[in-house]
């Protein structure tokens, strides 16, 4: 029987179990998940938070992580500025990045999600409003969501992955994990 773990990766944690080659130790998955033989199915940048799936099943890992399976991944993105309909429509059509045009994405303005406080907190500027959008992509380029929002004039301040396929973050708090049946 395969194991599947839903993990709420905190800000500042690497999506790997070891951190070799740096002078200062950084937090890794091994600081939180003590289940032997599981590996991340995909990645989530160190400065991003939220749902990360871990499994001991190589086929399941490939189905989750490989872009050819086009598994949707949804993110709650706090952006600097107020998204216009044109900006949201550009995200929906796909935006041109330095490595080519992205696939069309789901992009909606959302109310502020109920989230935990982030440490360190997101920078706040009185003179610049911020907003939240939900962005759903079906590919996984390096720092893609951040690059997409920047391309439409909305720099990302905070990025939380809320869903991968049918799996959701649910009520997991940062650093918490739950094993589910697959």
C-alpha cells in the first residue's frame, strides 16, 4: 500500500530532506516529517508556503509532479496592487515569460483567505494596496506563479499553495502533516 502525506510547508523550509553545501543550516523537511522512505512529489520554493505532497510510490510521485499529467495546482497569491480585469484575463490566456508562453491559467480575485501569520511578516506599505488572487496552473516552471504575476504588473508578496489535484491544504497549520489513504 502506498503512503501519501499532505504537508503544510512553512515559509523558509526547503522542499528536500537535507541541505548540503551551504555554510548556514536551513530548515528542511526532515525538521518536520519523520516518516522514512517518503519523498516530495514536486517542489515548493523556500519562500513559498502551503501544500506539499510526499509519497513512497514512484509512480504516484511522477503522476503528481510531472507536467505531462497536467495536474492542476492552485495557489493563493497576495500581490502588490489591485488586479485589473485585463491583468486577470492575461493570466487566463497565458503570459509570455523569458522561457516561453505559459499555458492558460485560472485566475480570480478572492477575498483575503483565512491564513496563519507568516514569520517574517509580509512587507506592508501604506501607499500601495495589496490584493489576493487564486491562480490555478497545470505546469510547473521554476518560480512560475511569481513570474506570471510580475509579468502582468502584480509582484507577488506571499504565495500559498492550497490545492494539488483533489488534495487540499484543509486545516493543516504550518509544519503539520497528515497521512491519507490512496
